[in-house]
C-alpha cells in the first residue's frame, strides 16, 4: 500500500514510478512528483521503484491567467 495525494492505494508491487504514472494516465509533461519528501526528476521516473509505505504527491500544472 502507498499513499498518493493523501489517499491510500493498494498496488501490485513492485512497480516503477513511471509504470504507476502511465497506468493512471498522468501527462508526464504537466506534472511534478514528490516521493517521501523528495522531488523526483523526470529522468529518474523509470528507475525509481515504489515500495510499501511510500508517500507520493503528484502535482499537475494547470494553465490559465
């Protein structure tokens, strides 16, 4: 189980951050990701594994004026 934006999510682990984001249809060019208090660079999404107990925050950028 991990926590995503304050909601507990049950995952079939192991799973990479990239796999989770793609599975949940996040637009990678419009988000920022924090995992356990650390901002994760987009270049590391495929190498970062999600683990039981992780806390994930996904922030989407919204255009406007």
